[in-house]
C-alpha cells in the first residue's frame, strides 16, 4: 500500500469509530492514497485500508453521498463514515437510499457467484 501524493491518488478521510482501524495501523485519519488510473471502488479502498466495509454506513465522494460500490477516480475526495449516524441525517443526506442500493448490489453479486 502506497501513501504518496501524485497524479494517481485520492484524498481519503476517516471519521468516527472507523478511526480505531487507522490507529491500529499507525495511519492518519486523512491521507493521500495511490489508486489505479482507471479508479477503484470505495469498497476496495476501504478493504485496502483494512477498514471492514460492514462497519461503514456511508461514504461521501467529492462532497456527495454515494454508494460504497461506486468508482473513485484519481483526484477524487472520499470520506468514510461509521454505523450510527443520527437518524434524520441518514435520510436527509441520502445514506439510507444508498444503503438500500448497496444491499441490492451485494445481493446481485452474491447471486452471480452462486450461479
């Protein structure tokens, strides 16, 4: 895993209880992470940072709530938020909507593996 600033990096920010995963690795809560030129999903970035995706309730990509399975490209900003975001904010920000979509995508992925 490389943490450098170059043309193939994303800015990553970790919030709340997810920070314990960074602490255990001696990593900062805000960092520049090198990714593939063609991008990676936020899910894959979390796994590379050893943050269990099931502990992530929402992500912000360039300031907007997105799905953890959406692609993050070099130059983007991604932030990971833990389970437990207060109720009304989950709805207003769109986290609930994206979690429904996340469940659909994960179920679809599981069904494809089973075939």
